[in-house]
């Protein structure tokens, strides 16, 4: 008996990735696809320009799209692939109506009583759900996952916390799929780098403090670290790459960092990769084209760990629409099933 | 009466750029092209796969290539576009034989009595020439220009020195032309980022300290700053982009930094751009494809100057084979003519 | 005393190219920039995202945009960079009001009394202007230039007509700039080829017959040739490449074809290239990145002329937004000035 | 009991693809990897820069490479991924020594007594094996598969033969992986098209005549068709795209062609795709990035079937290193097992 799940914003790039990852999922079964007004009543297979692989999964081709309204959605969990402004209005309607909302949207990530969760990092923040339901008198609730660039970064910062992490500088080289479709014009990015992504640096600087923060039984106390980000778009289809500098309160060696990465535990969930962090020793890895599908896109790959005058620097790569978006929401939902929250 | 100049290593990518920039130069005239053994005696126009523009300049098509040996080279200045290991052997032979060697090679950059010069930054280091000639008993001498990534960076660091610059972190996104030809295989870089360039980070971390150092009448005292670099190759033909974090000994505002950049003086040399640093206010500039040819490739373009918890961050872009290589050597030679060193 | 010219649709990609090419034009001076409703009254320099080079020409930065209405446009010639549907309505209003309309739009290209002109190919078709004015009772008139892919092709077909050209097959590999801005999404074309361009094959198959046709004093009799096109988009910024097969009524040799190309006469107009067709003998030319700027983008470059079982095949490359669009319209206007039609 | 297979030239791009496709093969098991002199005795996992996916299969990592000499190779079948000049010398040594050589090299493709086979097209040509063995007195034999571009093309030509195929013109847009590694320099292909691939047009024009020819019991009578090819390299990682014009002896409709493609039978071999030719009806398909992995890279995808003045034109895409190289040789070997030739 699989759990019925719906996708809100099913026609966009992340929406399609949700659909792709949910095909043949052992625990979940797509029961509804919700889309914007103009697409309601239309058949998913006729309406959507399928972009994430050669062929759309057969199981969704004949689904008639429904409105983004709890009344029309038959599901236990709704995955939200909505743009932030739409999510802001739509998601509370679903949680109020008793749905579990597992959201990739940024709208509620930084709200005090909404968990911002990466299962391997801060599953204990799910306790905020009770706070949220009490505060708001809702039957359902919203659980969010971080921004794609934040996720890759924080997966590597978590094991560094106990080494005395103090501050982080990160320069990202982000893939085109992160901007959706049509997204970045080819004329803008061919033979080029665009050193700006709207709103991104702010998210990468703020979200990690919440995720790495301590839940005190009532709220999350932000982690006492500082992050400074510089975000850039490069001509890569999928896979974000980040150059990270981390400073510590004490002297830390390359081997300690490598070991901390290697020791990060994977959870035993359907979408969990065998290894959360894969450390590569080659001098020129990770690379997005070669490493983005590691662990079916759910691992992050780290390399070039080296020491500088102040601390450590390294490179991390991960799949931005799998581990960084749809896969992140699905993993959160799996965690909630396992923890019997759903 | 133009000064006769030769190019050593004239067939490679940087060698071709020297040839291109020297065509119609107001002060210089190509009198010899020197190449490796197997090409000696061959005609430049027949032998070279011309890559830097549609057509090879007519003035060099019929030149017969000579050996990299002072005996066969009729010139006052030799520009060196040699790989480091070859430069190490060849350049001293020319300086010993009385030639002025203006070198883009890395072999002698960090040697104590060899000037490492960016005209707008440390022209006073040319005084090392006298030290060098005395030390070595040479009639000629070697003057070097920095690594391409270093040049863009240091042009922006120079005006920050008097604001109390303390430390620098830089993530580069470097163009393909910097790796020469054949250089980076297309299979390696298409839909990809390569987070490693052999030897590059070391150069970017050490060269700035010498360039920004003080000449004490005898040697250069390295500048008391620290640089940490992370260097990456991206799918861009020409133009390096660098994300820079700078920390200061005191609190510094965005406006001060912008003003310091704007005030950087250009020299009145034939290859000097009107503005050394062009500051762009658009939120998404500089971009290599749009900005690499600013000032005929001799300006660097800066944008996105912003404050973080510790200091300032910004983006700088410049043309790696013009301002960052051949144009840098030529500008050094022009400076020496103007200063009557030649 | 320069002729006053306006650009209709001045903010788009081709509009910007018109502005760029008209800066410092010896005969023309931009007197007005017309744009769509929502931009009227706004300042060009504030409103336009300049895409065709680093910096917008200073002479247009402060121009206030006017409506696409003859009443508000002070000019002798209007260059039309409008999309076809808008051109269909707007261009006749200008010609009726006495303006010379030099149009890059497709709306009127195939209309019987409208000249479709490439100056080096069929300048005699300008005699249709009198027919047009008479037919329509207009003071002004419309002159069009062909589709970008057609122009490259027909410039090479013209000299083959007297060798007995019978039929043409052409496979195009077209640049991204031809689709305007935002145009082709990067997610659609990165690591990809799109074997379809809306409406393109039809234009490439029909326009050449009119251009190469004979003007009988009253109308154009289409040339008795057949063209079959297959049009594809590739990841190139500027410059279309076409693989062409031509069959003849008689046996034709490679040398005859090369000679016919070489002998094509350039006109003595300000935008004329020194050579209309540049024939390259290297085995791997022409290439769009290397050859698109030949003759300031107004030459086409041909190579790989070879014989097959039926006829000849060759490759042609040209700059799609210069020779293939804005430059084509400007060259037509220059021709009309020289022929004293204006 | 799996059949033991060796790969000759195991370190190159196609060699790696053989290794990848042979991992977990139901009938074959890699028993030896042969490489050039300088690599003999070295461990595959240490020596090879693995390029075709993130991780090298575990089963080959510890294999010590052996010389390309029958004495040192323990296997029943050898797959040859050798360059043509090496294949010319090495392959006969193996066939003489009794090995079955399934070769992707071009050296023996056009030799009279060597089968050039695509299983779905001309399996009956395998009867040439007996002729070959008799002619040469060999215990083993050589079976070849065509050039990558030829394979995609001929898979679509085969079903057209009975519609009265007369002549073919094909313009290819070929992927970078086809040139091996390092292959095409990034500086040569970025923002560019290279309209030349050494030797390719000749292969594409000659091989189809042999493959589509009739085996008369003794030799192959070439098919009475004519092919003219224009081959171009584009910036695509994997997947060749071909624009094809086919003329017939009679009038042929789009629907007949589509039906002929759809009806092409797949064989029941381990590497056979469910459908040999997938016909897509969308106006802009096939596209290499979306369609290259159809049928695990063993299908070809056809679209845009349309009529012109003389016949039919269409687009075909396929994976050049799977269906076009390593997968083609493996499919041939599977066929020979099934037909009990091995």
C-alpha cells in the first residue's frame, strides 16, 4: 500500500524531476498533478514539454491536471515545486487542510516554526512540526528543504562543526538547470560566465545557520558561524560546483577533514545514497559532468582538500535538481515516514 | 625608426597573440620569429595553424623561422612566449648576449633580481634591472610579467593597499585559451568545470606579494598580505573571471573601494587602455564574453562590489591572453622605452 | 550632410545590431529610435539591455524612444528590425507616408511588387519600386532583404547560375543570435543540436527563386531552380554555416566553381567588403568563430569545394546578424543612395 | 559459463566504452585487456584516466594489461578498439591464431572477404566468414562493424531499400566523443562548427554500398545506390545527428517511410533495443542530448520525415560510441554466438 503523493507545479523543471524520481518509488505513488489555472483539466502528457530525459514516465501521461487547491487534490503528501511567490499562498492552504507539504520552495524556509531539513544533517529539527501545528492550529504542516547550493555546502559543513568551524566563504559555479525553463538564454551564457544569480547569495549565507543550528525544544538557535557567498552561473547542464574556504577555531589538518567527510553516515531510506559524501583523491575532481550522478544524484562529491594560511579549502559538487531540489524533498518525506511523523 | 623585436615561441597561442598585437605597433617592428628546432628554416605562414583570428597578419607570412639562439636573432627586444622549462634555458642566453628579454614565462618571475612588473602597479621595480645586470655581469636583462590570473587580481589589489589590505581569497573561472593549443580537450570541458589548473594556485598566491612589495634599493620586500586561491577552468574561449574576497585592517566601505578602482591611473603608453579598471554598476557584470575586449583587452572590468561580515567582495574580469599575457609583456617593453631603459 | 535614418524595433537583437553598425556610418545618422508602446518615452540607454558588444554607442544613449508611427519619426529612411507580424502592419504606414522602408522583416519579402534584394546579386530588382509605388499610390516604398540563411546561400548561388545551376540541397547549422533574445534557452541547446527552426526551411526554399529570378520590366520571373533545405540550430553565438549540394545541367569542375566564387564583384558601397566571397583552401574552413567577421561581417567565406556523383558540394559561412540581417538592410539603403533612388 | 573476451586498445575512449558495456554482460566476461607496449604490465585501474562515467567498473581495476599479441591473451573473442593503422597489423595475428576478432576499426571493413555487419541489416553477410577462413587459411576470422555515422544512416536506409532507394545525401553533425581523447581541442570547437572530419565522408559514402549489398554465396555485390556526405563536428558530447535526403525510383510518401522505419525488426540479443528505430512525431526531435540514450544507446531515433521536390528528407540521431562503436561490435559478437558461429 503506497502513500499517495501529489506534485504542485508539476510542469516546470523541478516538477518534472519530482515526477521522474517518483516513478517506481517503493513507498510513494503519484495520485495527482496540480498546475496553474491555464493548465487545469489538460492532460499532462499532451501539455508538458518533457525536458529531463528522453521520455515521460508512462504512469503520468494520461493524468488530468487539477487546480492547486486542497479540494481537488487526493493525496497524503504534496510535494511543492512552486515558485516562491505562489508557494507563499498555496502551501498554507494545503497544510491547513491537513496535508503534509514537503516543499522545495523558498517561501517558508526561514520562518521560525518551519523545519528546514536535510535528513543526514538535522533530522531533529522535525520536532518543529509540533510547534508549527500548535502555533497555527493546522492539521497538516510544511517541511522545507534548503536551496540547492546550500544543500551541497551544508552536507559538507555538518561534519566540520565538531572540528570547530568558524567561518565559510563559498564561490559557486552553478548549472543551468537550476534556473528552470526557459531559464537562462543561450545568448547570455554561451562562451560566458554570469557572476550573479538573483537572491542566491542571501540564501546561501542565511540558510546554513538555521540548518546547523540547535533545536532547543521550541525553536532553532542559529549556528554561530558566518558564511559569505559569491554565486556564478556557468555553461553546465546539471551539477553545481562550489569552491569552499572554511576557517576553524583551532588548527585542523587535511586528513581530519577528509576523515570527517568519509565518516558522514547515510540513512537507510529509499533515496539514500550508499555514501553521503564521496571523497575523491584525484587532483582534478570533482567535476560536475562526471560526478553529478554519484549515488543516483544523491551523493555529493568532494575533492582537492588542502590547507591554506587560515584553514582548509576544498571543492564540492552535487546534482542540483536531485540532491539539490526534488530528491531533497522526497528524502525529507521518506524520513518522516520512517520516523512515523506521517 | 621602429625598434626591432623578435618573438621566441612564435607558433603557440601566446606567440600568435604577440604577433597579432605587434602588427601595426607604433614603436615596434617584428624582425625575427624564433621557434623550436623542428620548425627552423620553415616559413611562418606555411607552418602555423593560425588560431587567434581569421587571418594571419601579412607582414609575418613569409618570415623564415630562426633558432632560439642569440646568434640568429636580429632584434633589440625579444618577447618570450616560451613554456617555463624552455624559457629557463633560453632566456639567460639572450640576456647574456645583450638582449632585452620581456618575458611572459614563469621561469624567472620569482627570482630575486628579476623584476616582475605590471606598469601601472610597480614600475619602480624596474630598478632591479641594474641589480640583475651587476649580479650576473650581463649586457642585457630579463623583465617578466605575472601569470594571467595574478595580473587581473593585482591590478585591483594595488589601489586597495592604501585602504589597509590584509588578506585575499580568490576563486578563478579561467578561459580555455589560457591553456594554449591543443590545451584542454573538448571532451574534458564540455558541460563541465575542471576545478584544477596545474601550478596556478601557487603562482596566484605568491606573485602578488612580490609585485605589491617595496623595492628597498636592492631587493623587493614582499607585501605583508596573504592570498589563498582556488583555480577552475570553465567553458569560455577568452577572458578570466575572478571572485575576490578582500579583508582589511580597518572597516572599509563599498564606495571607497569603487572610488579607489576608478582612480587608478592609466599610463600614456601605446597599449595603455583609457581606463585601467572599468567599474560597472549593473548587477550582473562583468562577464567575460561582453567585457574581455574592454580597452582593446587591456582594461580589467570590475563589478558587484559588496560588503560582507569581514570585508569586501567583488568580481573582476580581464582578457587573459592580452592584458594577461602578450599585451602585458608588450606594455612592459613600452614602459622601458618610455623610461629610457631601452 | 548625412541622411537621417530611424530604426523600428530598435531594442531587439537585430535592432541593436542596426544601431551598432550605424554608429559612425559615413552616409547615415540615427535620428530616431522607434519601439513598442510600453517603451515609448523612455530613454534608450536606460531601457535596453545591450547585448551585441560591451558598450552601447554613446550617440544613442540619451535618445527618447518614439512610437512606431510616421507622425513621430523624423527620418528619410526607416530600417525595420520588426517581427513579421508587427512589420506587416507598421511598414505600409511608413511607406504610405513617404518613407523609404529598408526592411529585414519577412512580411513583404515574397510580395510581387516588393523588391527582395542583395545588392551584389539582383540590384536590377530595385526597378520594382516604381511598380510598387504605382500599384499602391505610395510616396514611399518598401525594399526587403532576404532571410539570413538565404543570403549566405544565394551569394554563392548567383555566380553558379551561369554554370547551369539546376538544383540545391542545403543543411544549415545556424547560430543562436539568429533567434533573438531571449531566444533559444540554454537548457535546450547546451550539449545539443535542435534540428528545427520555425518557418526557416520554407523561406530558404522560396526566397532564392525570387532573388535569382529575372525582372521582366514589370515583375520577377522566378529562377527555374529547386531548393530543398534542412535547418538546424547549433551552439554557436554568431555565424551560420551551410553545407550545400548543387547540381548542374552540365558537368562542372571544382576549379570553375572556385573561380566563379572568386570573381564575384564587390560594389563600391560604404558597407561593401573588399571581397564578397572569400574562398579558403584549408581542408577545415570555413568555421563560424574564425570566419564570421571576414570583411567586417559582410563577406561570406566558402571552402571544401568538392565534386560528387552529381555535381558539387561546398561549405559557406557568414555572419547572420551582419551580412544576414542589419548589414543587409543597410547595404540595400546604401545601394539606393548610390543609384539615386533615394 | 560466460565466453571469455578481451579488449584490444582498452585504454582509449572506445576501449573504455567496451569495458563499460561488458560489465555485467550476460554472455561475456572480460578475461584480458591488451594495450600498447608502454602500458604492458601496468594495472588498468592505475593507468587509465576513466572518462566514460564517474567510476571505472570494479571488475577491471586490478587487471594487469597484456601485450597485443595472441600469446598473451586468454580469450575466445577479442574486441578491437584499435586505431586503423595498428589494427591493420594486429588483427590478422589474432585471427590467424584462431581468435574471433570483432572489430570496430576501419582497417579491414572494405576488404572483400571480411564481413561488414549490422545485425539487423545484413546478418547474412556473416557467411563471408567461411570464404575468409578458406582464402587465408585462418583458424579465426575478422568481423567488422561500420563507421559510427554509417551505422545510424544505414539502419534507416535498410527499410527504404524496398521502397526503391536510389540516392542519398547526408549532412552529419557529429559528437566530440567520436574523435577520441584528447581528440578535438576545446579551443577548436567552442562557439564553433568544424566542417571537416578526416576520412569520414569517404567511409560514409562507401560503407553503405557494401552493407546494403547482396551476398552471392561468394562475395558481396554492392548495392546500386549512391551516397554523398558532408561531415561536420559540433559541440555535442555524445550523439551524432544526420540530416538525410533520400531519392527513390518512384514516388514515395512520408507515411510509407515512417511505417517502414517503425516496422524494422529488433533481434532478440542481449544488447538489442526494444525498437531499432524510434520514430518521434514532435516537430523538433530527434535531439542528441535527449535521444542518444534511447534503448540504452542502441536505438536510433528518427524525426522530421518530410517530402521535397525529389524524395524524402529526415533527421536521424544515435549514440556514436554505443550503437556507433563498442555496442556495434558487441552486438555482432552476440549475433555470432546466437547463430552458433562462435
